[in-house]
């Protein structure tokens, strides 16, 4: 796509994807949920460096974009679990490519 040029529709679809996944946390949260449903604190522990406030905001945004589900259980106190949706799992190839690009980028920049 980069070598052939693009059209405005390509630009729009890329913008849509970037808006749904903007920031440094959303893909890491999805990666955390890839192994199964988790509660808030479980995600918080796996995604190092994220504050509870930001995690809460990102989870709401991911839910709005149908990338995760939020299930509230009738317990006391209420138990809430987050799970990745099939739509969220559709990002697996993107995340894999980002992983390989990140490895190559680190090698190029760090010289290792």
C-alpha cells in the first residue's frame, strides 16, 4: 500500500483504525486479554505502567469500539470481567506484524 500510493478511502480506513486503537495502551490491554477474561486488577498488573484512571478510560473506549466486553456478575461486591471479542481478536495479525516490526526497529535503532 505504501509503495503503490493510496487513495482517500485508504486514508479514511487507516484513520478509523488509528482512532479505535490510538495511544500506547489499547493494544497492550488487548494482548493481556488474549489469554482469557480478566478482572480490572489482573489487567492492571499485566500492563505495566498504566494507572487505574487511564486503564478505566481505555477499557470504556475498547468496549465502545466492540473490541472487548464487560460482564458484571451478581456478587457482593460486584465482580466485573473483561474479555476480548471476535472483533478484537481480528487484530491478531496486526499485533503480530507490529511485534515483528518492533523487533526489527529495536535492532536497527539499538544496533543489536
